[in-house]
């Protein structure tokens, strides 16, 4: 029987964490909260555990896993060198929503890195995650705890929906803080490259590193441009509904969406709208879902995946979304939203 245990960062359940640690040390799988999204943890140094992670998620085995650590010193054992710029970035932003890619040491099995000679490493700040990693022996491989191709989980119930019957335990730490996966920076080439945008935005990276390169595949709507992060290449979450993002001046967007929604409802389709608390009063029909508040861009990031899951569960057939080019994390929010929409955009 799969176990779900609840705890908060303020009040850790040490007994449950010890049990979870034992499960992981024996090669089992435990889902746990981080500040970004829920992760599906397995011992990163145990090739069999990594294979189980791929099987549980239905993930292609050439898509590498991130190794999570909970002590800065533990980095040394799993990488072969730490470039000076990475050293600076880790001082500035670890623990936190940042993943860095290094050349790996022999300690890390190829099963964990999807056959690559590099390893992605993250030191999360969530206290539950840190305690669990330590109980498990220091190295947890953890992709997002969703079935491959579904939105990343931001609540324990999302993990249960996707993986409830495939894993040994879920630690429910409530809703995550950030709601988008970590920023990934690759340090295996001459200069650092951002492979996945996240809560740590470009300017926060550039404050520490000087100018950074962005993987051209992130910026391109053309899926033929190959990303260096295997996971960014796969067709990502596509909702069951046809999702279209409407782009243009903020003041013009609700009117355009009203028109599009009206057409679909007239034709008999179940139609949803992704909007914000500022605009939700502007939609007289359709299933309206406010994702958050424009004045608080973090609320938009936190609810994005939850809203997409909700529409899937409701059997909605068409979704029209406002666009959210918010000042700081808008780049990361729109990266995920446009992928979910298969880059279907209406420009007004
Ligand atoms: O916030 C996060 O990073 C969450 C939480 C659980 O920590 N984890 C997460 O893992 O998002 P996952 O597996 O869903 O995404 C990892 C991404 C994939 O796109 C993968 O291809 C890329 O990181 N990646 C991992 N190792 C890599 C490597 N050695 N070289 C290039 N890309 C790598
Ligand atoms: Mg993922």
C-alpha cells in the first residue's frame, strides 16, 4: 500500500522522513515537495533506482535526471570539476531553484544521466526536501513527479493522480512556492548556457556571471531546433483541449478572447479561459479560470500547472489563454505555456 504523509517545512515529521529515507536506501521511490515542483526521488547512485524512476514516469531512458544534494560539500564527489563561474553561481543561489550541469565523476551511474558524461545537480531550499535527501544518503535523482508528458505537479494530489499506484510513498508538503521547474545552466562548455528558464531569471544570472547565452532552442518556436537538454526537446505537456494563447496589447486581449470563446460555445464546445483576477470580470461566458494576479507574477507561475490539470479533468475542448509577459518571470511562464499550446498563438 502506498503511503501519503503530511508535514510542513515548519514542522517536519522526523519519524516519517526516516521511514522515507529507508525506502530510498533500499532502492524504492518517494515523491516529495521542493520549492519548484514535486520531485520523484530515487537514490541517484543506484542504477536500479534510476531505472525504476524512468519506468514509473514512462520517461524515455535517454532523458537525464537531476541529482539533488543537501550539503554543498556533497557536490565534489559527483562532478569532475567546478568552473569558477559555477562556483560564483552556487554561492549566490544555492540552496534554491537553480540546476547546474557539470562533467560527471565515476560515482554517478550512466542510468542516472541518460548515458551522458555530464550530470545536472540541484541543491533545493525546501526543508522537507533537504531532510529527505540527507536521510536517503545525500544524493537523490528526482525528475518532476508527473507521468511523462503531463504538467509538473504543484500539489501532492497531482502526484497521486499520476503515480499513486507506482511508487512507495508521497510526502505531502502542501502547495509548492514557485510552481515552475528550476532554471538550468550548463557549465560543460566554455561559457555558461541557460537550457531552461525559471524563477531565477536572466538578469539574476547576469548579475553574477556577466552576459549569459540562452540555448537557441528555448527562444525558437520551431521544434526542429534541438535543445541541449534532452527533456526540452520532447513534445511537452499538451492538454487534451486545443490550447491557444492570445498575444497583444493587454487591453485588447479580453475582447479578442470573448469573440473566440463565443464562436466555440455557439458551435457547442466546452470552452475554457485562462485569465487573471484583474480581467476575470470581463468574460460573460465560458469556464473561467483565474490563474493569479498580474500585479503578483509569482501567483501566475504558482498556479499555471494546476489550471492546466483542472481543464483536463473537466473535459474542456478549447482553451483560450491570455499571455503573461510579466516583468521578471514572464519568460519562464510563457516558455511553459507556449509549449503546452504547441506554440499556437493568435496575435492581435
Ligand atoms: O525544479 C526542478 O528542476 C524539478 C525538481 C523536482 O527539482 N526537477 C525537474 O526535473 O524538473 P525534470 O527531470 O523534470 O527536468 C530535468 C531537465 C530535463 O529537461 C533534462 O533533459 C535536463 O533537465 N537535464 C538533466 N540532466 C541533463 C544533462 N546532463 N545535460 C542536459 N540536460 C539535462
Ligand atoms: Mg519534468
